[in-house]
């Protein structure tokens, strides 16, 4: 959602599911990786459409056969 030409905010959701055949130690317990996540994302454009900064907080859930946790990401948006 764009609140102005400079500030945008939103919710992002996604997930991964390993679909191939598993081998080795994981084969006995169907150790296919799985993870779902939801994130809150915000961007502020210093120069609209060219240069900005972003922050994102992500929570992972329903994780199988991998680590689960929270991440906080910062970055610079530069479009040339």
C-alpha cells in the first residue's frame, strides 16, 4: 500500500516446499523441507522511484526439517 509517493508499506507471505524425491537419512521420515512465512515490509524513497531504504520483519512457521525463526532485514533500493 502506498501512503504517499515516498512511503510504502505492505504484508508479504510465502513458502517453500521441497517436491523432489528425498534420499539418504531423510528418506525414512519423508524429510522434505517445508517452510511458510509472513513479513511486514516498509520502504521510504528519498528520491521517488530512484533511491530509497527498506526494512522487513519476517516470521517463519510450519517449518519441517530446517531452522525456524525471525529475521529483520534492512536494505537500500537503487533503481538505475
